[in-house]
C-alpha cells in the first residue's frame, strides 16, 4: 500500500510516534523497555 501512515508505541506512560510517514517508507516508533510483570505496552498503526 502506498499511503501516508503513522505508528505509535506506548510502554507504561511513555509514548513514541512516527508521524505522517510517506507511502513506501518505513514507519518506525520504538521504545526500549524491560519486559517485566505489570508492564503495559501497545502498538498502533494507522493511515493518514
């Protein structure tokens, strides 16, 4: 798919986003974290 897109990662209360990435380009949102019990993490991918 050659559309504008975004990705968001949330770990506990920290958020990292890639905003309005051009179609055909890699959208990268990443956070370093230790995977411990109780860690809350989510990853979202969306189109503009």
